[in-house]
C-alpha cells in the first residue's frame, strides 16, 4: 500500500512540478522565453537562464517538507521579479510566433494578443497564493 499524501503535500508537489517543468522549458525552448523578456532588459539570454535555473531549483525545493518554506519564499520573489515581463507583454500587445528562421520571435502591437496578455496578469497572483500557502512548515 502506498501512503496517502496530505493535501498540502499534493499542492506543494503540483506547484513544484509546474515550476520545475517550466524551468526545464527555459533550456529546451530558450527562443520563446528570450522573446518575452522586455526590450529594456539588457540580456534576454541571462534573464532566461537565470529564471529557468531558479525555477528548477526552487520547484524541486517544494518537494521536501524541510526545504519547502525556503523554496516557497524564493518562488514568491521569482514570481514578483518576472511580473514586469507580463506587464510589458500586456502594455505592448506582445505575441511570440515562429519567425522566418524557425525560432520564436517577439512581435509587438498585435491587438489580438491583448486579452491573453491581460489574463496573465491576475494569474500571477493565483500562483503567488498557491505558493504562499507553503511559507510555513506544517
């Protein structure tokens, strides 16, 4: 028989898996993640690699009850740190799509992107709420 997981463990595993999986995607599809970095940021490659590595490490940190509160704090900071990219996408009507070279590229001024980009803004707060529940050991 396998032990039953507590709801808080299931939630932490879900959050951790989501972030670790997203972090892996930063390295398997760097063109996508670099395309959503705001133009004012000096190094999209650095932003992609740093946030991807942080997502992997902190996501995996959500698995262990011992490291979960620290990982949750880190994920909250990370979520806040990447929020300007979501604001930038909403303000500039950014969409990412395949370019002529096969890599994903950033295209600004696409009004059809606005609803999706605006929806992303409150979803960050939902993710922060899911993370915040794990700040203290249970």
